[in-house]
């Protein structure tokens, strides 16, 4: 079921607009997705946030990252090895 959306026009300092555009591009997101995620965090702080659908987390990790190796490295750091 698709979420109903609407268009919103806002005024922001140009440096903020430039930043969010660069951030979105670097993370493979649209500006709307960046703002939507931020607003969701404001609405559902900490553990109250609803789970994110897999298609909504695209772009959070580099495509060339080896997940299993990264997990092993992080566990080793946590254990002080």
C-alpha cells in the first residue's frame, strides 16, 4: 500500500540546500528521502521508531563493503583484540 504524499515548498539558506543535495547524492538518496528519514526520527525517537523496510535503507552502506568481514572486525575491536 503506497503512502499518500504531497508537495511542500520551503525556504532554506542556500548552504543548507547545497549540503542536503550533496549528502543525498553521496548516499544514493533523494532529498525527499533524507528529509523523510529525519522527520521519522523526530516523530519516533530512540526505540519507538517503526522498522525500516529494506528498500528504504539502500545507500546506507557502501556497495563494495564485505559485511561478514566488517562484522568480524567490529566484534574483534569490541573484544579488545
